[in-house]
C-alpha cells in the first residue's frame, strides 16, 4: 500500500518537472504518466511478487492515478480561489 502511494506521488512530481523543463503540451501528460507508471511498476515488481499481467495493470493504475491526482488538485485549487474571490468581494 505504501509502495503505491509513494509511486503515485513520485510520478506526479516527475511529470510536473518534465512539463516545466520541456514546456510540454498538457495533452501528452496522461500518456507520459501511463508510460512512467508501467515502468515504475516493473521496477517495483520484484518486491511485490506479481505476474507480468498484474504488473502492467498495476502500472496503468499508478500512471493514470498520478495524472488524475494532479488534475484533481488543480480543480480543487481553482474552486477554492473562486470561492475566496467571492467572499472578499462582498
């Protein structure tokens, strides 16, 4: 369980660094997250004792979770800023 949370956070950070360093189009983020997730799952596979199919599914889960995590945080920050502006305007 801790491995999953760590890998999701790690991939989220790596994706953000790649976006800033390469000025990457946002449309490629889920694809890169997916590739990094599968790669990270294969690196973590030895400690988790999974089959190849389970490793690929685990990698897909990690990669897409990291893309969704970042997107979710951006949405929460956007809504919080909108609510904050409304309360200060009154």
